[in-house]
């Protein structure tokens, strides 16, 4: 399979710390392609969420599609 044919959805679960940064990310649903799952994890690493006094858990879906 060629890289330009990959599509899928990766779902990540992660904790948001007091600074609004994601930690302890894990893949809860794989896209079926390691390269897409890794891209979702890399995307999450630059996200900043609403800081709160206590750490909290979130889930985020990353959909990769062509066209």
C-alpha cells in the first residue's frame, strides 16, 4: 500500500495537566496504520488545553482522509 492511500481514524485518551498540556497519551482505537497513529500522537503533543486546578482525562479523535 502506498502512503497516499492511507485513511483512518485514531482515538487517543490522555490526561491534561495544570498547564493545559497532554500527558500519558494512549491509543484507544487504532487507525490500522502505525504511521497515522504516530501522526495523531505527534499532533497531540503541540495541543494546549484549558488549564484547571486538577488533572483531567480527555479523548480526541484524529481522522485522516484523502479528498
